[in-house]
C-alpha cells in the first residue's frame, strides 16, 4: 500500500507539472504530440531537479527546526530546575578540570591563569542593561578576564554597551547557547518541560490555509474546467492563464511540506 501511495503521489505531481507546460505549449506548437512530448520531458526534468534539491535541504531544515525547539525547551527546563548550576558545572568540567561552582555562576580557571565566569541568567525575559549593571555590580572587584552570560534573549543596546568594561563580556541567547555551548561541548541537559506557543493569525497562516494539501483537488478541478472551456470560447488565452495559475497552486499545495503539517491525534 505504501508503494502504491508513493507511485500515485509521484504520478499526480508529474501530471500537474505536465499540464502547466501543456496548457501553454498548445499555443506555441501546432503539433499535439510535440506538445505532449515536450511537456513530459520538462515534467521529468523538473521532478529530478526537485528531488535532488529537496533531499539536500530537507535534513538541514529539519535539523534547524528541531534544534530551535530543543534550545527553547532546554532553557525552560533549566529555568525551572533548582540544580541548573550543577549542570553548567559538569559542562565546564567536561573540558576544564579547574571549574568551581559559586553561588550564582561557574568559575573556570584556565591553565594560562585566565579566569572566566559563566553566568546563567535563566529568566524568561530580555536581558537588559539594568540586568547587566546589577550582575557586574554584584561581582564587585573580582578580577576576571571574561564573563559569559547565557539568557533567553537580550536587548540590542546590551551588545554595544559591554564594550565599556575592562574585561570581555559575551552574551548568548538561548539559540547561541545551544550552538556554542551544548552542541560544541556535546553536553546537553535533560529536557523536563516543553511549552507550546499560540500565535496570532497572520498572513503566513492565511497562506498556509490556502496552500494546504486538502485544497489540491479543488485547484485541479477548477483548472481542468477552465482549460476545457478554453476550447469553446473566444479569448481563451485568459482561461489558460487562470488555469495554469490554479495548477501551480495545486502543485504548491501538494508538494510543499511547509503548509502540510498533519495533525495525528487519537480520539479514544
């Protein structure tokens, strides 16, 4: 059944591409068979190119989406954990044996005698200039070479302001923290909590609604009806334009996974 479904999906996709070309080629060439031949070759070539391009980018795109979700869930999990400093200590110890847990941060002593502080700012808000000033004030006169702050996200004004300090300050949001710490060190915390976001209806949502896979049949039916009508009325070029556009919409609705997120839910 899976094989038959796969064959049917490929056939439908090729058919849509074929008809888009065929609708216009019938105006350019007088030969029906030549139009069919060129449309078939064009459909096959586009399908091959699409297959190569999709396979190269699908895994990368999926990985990026999963990593972003993981970064957000990790931050939430750590922000609700009482032992988050223990995790960052173990992360630091995985490469730097002279790491110490302090009250609010991790102190990392390098062999060249440079001192780095890792400060997790685990609040679900933007890290602000006031937060930075409070943090640096609490450090007092402690001599350090570098301060690394991990946070949910930060205000734009923070980056230029950190240049006023004598020591280096690096601010990482949840995504940078995932890339430059967890992924770099290959050391990940346990995800204990996840959350879902409910977004407002946007233009993207309307586009997703319009190009959902369930609307493929409607676009195909309307397109074929207009295409058939073009043989019996004058000014049939307009019918062909609309027909080809509808077929293009049908193709987008059918093959684009961005607008075809299926919801699988067991009722009972």
